[in-house]
C-alpha cells in the first residue's frame, strides 16, 4: 500500500489529467479562429459581403453622380436614424 501512495496521489493521475483536455480545447479554439478569419469572412459567412448593404449602395450612387449631395444626406439620415440615439436598440 505504501508503494502505491509513494507519488502522493495514489491511483489518481494528479493534476496532469487536466492538461490534455485543455490542450485539445485550445487547439479547437485556434482552428475555429483561423477558419473564421481566413475562410468564412472571405466567403461572406460572417458578413464579409457588404457591397449590397444600403449605406454602401447609397455611397456608390453618390460617388457615381446618380444622386446629389442633398439627396445623399436625406437618404443617409433615414437609413441611420435611431442608430446614434441612446437607449434605442438596433
């Protein structure tokens, strides 16, 4: 019996049993972060494609001369109203 308890932990492997699950958890988290950053954003899975977003379309139309500055400001005000107001959820 004394021989089994010589390492101070008995039959339990000690704190090292927690190292391997944390290591694999870290590996999985790193893989997900790399994929999210490299692949998913490029394909638009995380909102990467914004060229059809209303403000982007409005800005493109203004830059191309389809609308004048006054119309741009009016439409931008309509699209962004409530976004800067405190207490209003988007």
